[in-house]
């Protein structure tokens, strides 16, 4: 399982229930209250066998809320391809986010190869993003989730506005992943970004082919059901054609702000060289 969202679903005993609560709830606050009760019951049972530090409880509540929004908004996963992720790793973090965002959903998971990723929840009415960062290696195979010491980092970003003061409290060891996520979010506003939807690379080729059958809807539906039951997800892959995998960059990329109509401005990416 390549993605943290898949590992979360496979390792947390409450994942299915939390997803149902957020899908069915009329108000987010209602889902949040029921989510806390469900996790509290599970943790009380687990505490009879394991010692559960307070930090673990805080992390699990944050992850559960992010997961609930992710499920409610359609389980959208965006994957920066290797060449783009490498180029963005050599790009300075933007000082501001764009005045207007272009996101795949109001809640989704952004995967950064080699780094980890983030649950992203957009609050358009508040012009804010809630980021729940998880590192690569989240929920490792063969390790009980209570003993895995999974950590998260939370950040709230309002836009437009200077990012630095908003992110001052983020731990230094999270800065690399945070910069990658912010660069990825800014990249989603760029016309040169190409999006293609497909199944993750580890999905059986014959199932993937059947899911794209050109003429038989029944075959497509059956294959899609097989893929989903097998734990394979539909992924939105993000790439820029002009970027080469494994490129050696000698200078950093950066973002510049360009004035637009109506007093608005947009970010323009200057790629590393």
C-alpha cells in the first residue's frame, strides 16, 4: 500500500465508522462529536493492553477528522509525479498562496513521493486550508498502530497572506514536507500542470484494462468493483511534461507574483535549472 490513506484505512479499527459518520452527518460538528466518542471507546479497550500516551490520542483525533473529511469529499488522492516532486524540492516555498486556489476537492490527500503527504481540507468561506501532515512510512507493515508511534503535524493557512508568520509554530523537522505540500498546492494553479486519472501502479494490469473497457459497461463496473475491494485507489497524477526525471538542478526555482485583472494577482512558477 503506497498511500498513507490506504494504510490508515487498513490499520485503524474505526476508519470505516468514521467515514460513515462524516458522509451521513448534516453538520460537521455532529460528525466530530460522534467521531470522538467512537475513538474514545476503542482507546479505552486498547488501554487495557497498551499504555497510550496523550500525544497518541491527539494524533489519532487529528487523523480521524482529516480522514472523515477525505471520505466525505470522495476519497480524492493527488500524486505529484517523481519529476515534478523533484523540481518542487528545488523550489523555494511561496511567500503567499495564490489569491484563488484551484484544488481537486474541498478535502483530498496530496502525496509527495519520498516525503509523505498531507490531508488537505479547504474552508472556502474562511479562505483557509487545514493541513494534516504525515511522513513517508506512516503505519508500517507488521507493526500495531498503537506501537508505530505515527506522528502528525497540523497547520492552518489563510490566503492570501504572508505564510511565514502563520507557519512559525510548525516543527523544524516538518519544514521539508510542508514546503513540498505548499509548492504542490501552488502548482495546481499553473496552466502547464497536466492531470491524468488512473489506478495506482500496483493495481493488476488486467483489472485496470477491464476497468477501461471501450464498449462494455458491465465489464468496466465489475473491474472497478474488483479494484476497489482489492484496496486499490483511483489516483490523479500531476505532472509537467517539460520536466525530466532524475534531472540535476544547479539553481533553485521560485514563485513570482503577477498582477491580473480586477486587482487580483496570481503566482507564476519559475522552474529550477
